[in-house]
């Protein structure tokens, strides 16, 4: 897949963001691509077992995957009420 890499898994091409593996469209380059990704959220302790338990109740692991090919695009830890982190190209 050609285009400018936003991350190892997301690329920008012709003003759009896409999955670097399959090219699935994830929206405009100026937008929040995670809103168009498949998302799974689960408690850290459930995701990785006791070693991942931070002692802070409610912290979750968010997994963002390509809706086209199911490739894992990104992960982040957050509180459930926090919005996803914004990943954007630097100007």
C-alpha cells in the first residue's frame, strides 16, 4: 500500500486515512479515524491477567481494528468515559 504512514498500521493517501494492510477507508486525513474502526473495550485485568491489573478500578484496554480485514490498528489504556486518543499527521 502506498501513501504516507501515520503509524505502522494506518496510512494517508489522497487526503484519506486507510488501513495499511488492506486499504479500507478510515475517513478523512483530518478526522478521527478511530471513530470508523471496530472497537473492543475490556478491563485491563481481564485483557492481560493479574500482571495487567493496575489497581485502578475501571481502567480499560481499548483495541481498534480494521473493519475490512480485522487487523489490529492500535491499542490504548483509558477510563471508559475518556474519549479515544487522537492520532493525526504532523504538519
